[in-house]
């Protein structure tokens, strides 16, 4: 049976004038459905680049990414955008919430972009904010929320279109230990109740040890392969 997500011989080269910087160098990786995978490695190892390519925010220079044998790296821009809106959610270290909108509006906006009608997007946003324990804060704008609350809003936003996989880039990097652990608990709860797949770039040792599997990147490849 094919893996849920499979990266095959990924190469990503960035060009700066006449210089070439190889960030990924023939990387292979498989992720199974409902798995929580932690990606670790030194700064510059290619972790965020890999996450962006797996999540179709970027394309590899060569190689391919498959979701259940569908090569998404060869899709047109419009088809890739549609695929990303349906199948993928993102949570970043810096939450990227819009400060002029409430928590509810920030979450619902992702649904509107994904094609939901406004009433449905708002109802789904309310349900998700309740799920992450923030229903009572739904009317507050991001500057009035704590760091942990903002990240929970970002997680709710990532889930509003019911994606099959969440890609998270240092989701607890700016949080204290207690708040980080609470965020980790929420990720595991979501996997248990919603069946989400999580691929998480992290420097947090507690999160990496708790994951189903830890993948270490060294020199643009998965260590040991």
C-alpha cells in the first residue's frame, strides 16, 4: 500500500546571481496517514524548505511529492492552489494572524478563501475555537490574546477546511514550557479525535521524543538514507 505522502529524490537549489545553494540533495521521505512526524536538524539543514515543498508552498528543483500516488509537484499553479486549500493546513512559529480581525474572523477567513459561504465558515470557526478552548475569546483580536492563545487560533484556522495533513513549522518556538506542552497535548488530541496527520519541524526535544517518528536532516538528506 502506498504511503500517504511520499517524497522521492527531492532536490531544491536556490540561485543567488551566479551562485547555487543546494538545500535539499536527493531527499526521500514517506509519511503515513494519521502519523505525527517530527523533523529535526541544525539550522540550514533544509527543514523548512522540505516542509514548504511537502505542503505545496514551493516546488522542488527536481524530484517529486506524491499524495497517495498523485504527483502534486507537477500540478499547475491553479490546481496546486486548489489542492492546498482542500488537503493541507499550516501552522507557523509566527502565527500570521491579521491583527485587525477577531479570532473568529481569522479562523473563518481561511474557510472563505477555501470557498465556504460566510455563514458556514463562521459556524465552523466557532466550533473549532470551542474545540481548542477559546470560544470565550472568539471576539478578541490577536493583540489581546496571549502567545499560546494566538497559536491555538492558528491551529483552528489550519483545520477549518478539514485538511488531511497539518504542516507545522516551530509551532511552539515562542512559547514557554507549560504553554508548549499544552499545545502538544492539543496536537495529540486532534490526531486521536480527527485523525489528522502532522508533520512538524521543531527544535523542541520534548515534542520530538513524543512524536511517532523523528526524522533528522543532515546536509539536505534524511540521516541514514
